[in-house]
């Protein structure tokens, strides 16, 4: 969630940053970090990269971090 929080700072108060994870544990950690940071323009979603739970054409940039581990 740290990358999402940094992205939220970058887009400013009129933008929004989304975080996606498939595990409840990581989402809970991300939301706790969001609460501690006091960031409001972030939404963390549960889902898989094969079916992101957002409408088509609703985001401008996607950052992928630690997704594929070979």
C-alpha cells in the first residue's frame, strides 16, 4: 500500500489512487497505513489482476509492484 499512498500524494486532492490485492491481510495492512498517513484520496480493492474491479477506461496509469514472483 505504500506505493498507492505515494501515488495519492502525486495526484493531489482532486485525483484518486487505487490499490488492489487479493488477500484480506494485505488489504488490512494497507488500510492501516492509509489511516496512519491520513490520506483520503485512496481506495483499496479486493480482487485479482485478471479481473480488476473498476470500470474500463477509469484509470490513467497503472503501477505494478511485487506481482509476479518467478
